[in-house]
C-alpha cells in the first residue's frame, strides 16, 4: 500500500437543520400555533444559532433541527396571557399542558459498513490515483418520549382540573403544540 491510501468516513445521517424556523415568534410567543409557546422554548424546539458557509464567508443564522427536548415540569398554555396574568387568564384559556416526564430526541448510530479493500475514488469529477477504505455510518433519529397532563379550568374558573394524561414522542408533541391534534403512543387521535 502506498502513502496515498486513506480512510474516508461517510455518514448516512446528514444534519438537515433548516433555515426556515417554525414557529415564528411575535411579542415572545409562537404565532399561528394552537398553543402559545414562549420564546424561552427555542432550545427545546431545537432552534439554534448555527454557522453556515456562504460566498461571503461564515455566517451565523438561526436554524432548526428535529432533536426536540421538552423537559419535565415545562408548562405551556393556549394563550400568552396565562404566563403573565394567570388569575385573569384562568377565565379565558382552555388548556394547560404540564410535562411530567420527558426523554429528548437524539440521533443514534444504527449500522456501520466498511469496504473490504481500498478503492479508487473521484475528486472534482476526475478519477484519482488515491485509494481509500470507506466506512459508512448510518444514523437515525430516536424521537424520545413525553408524558404530560392536560388541565382545564373548572366551571367556576377558579382552579385547574385534570382532563387527562397522555404519552407521545417529542416530534408528535411539537405537532400537538402546533395544531392541537395529538397522536398518542397508542395511536389514539385526540383533537383539542
């Protein structure tokens, strides 16, 4: 083997962070979502400042992935008023979501493939004299788990009552916050 031989790693998972952020925030809360998710949950929504390469050089932009990470004790209401004037908002809002348990989404390696012998490869569209042993890693996303309860104001609008306890994954939980449509781990469909 010559010194031109190398090992190249190819990953089957590509970080597909989007520059399209959902939700958009106005006055500190999600716009157009069923629930008023505060901007404080940007990290839980996997919205981060990311370096992107462009013609002008590296640029820091907000991007969003799917490694959602809502946590135990997170509380989300269906109106921004509930975060500020809770007692008055109790007369107006319909739902309060309180997370009891949560496991964040994560990328996990599922399989590694290796070529048996080094092979020639192309560089800039031309076959190179260099040879490489290729290692291919395939990765998938595990969307974790969220167990939460839904609380609703009682008839007198003085306190909250338990409406139900539900379990789903982080991705379906984000969909629920967007639309009010919940798909549970048991494949039940519930609309709020």
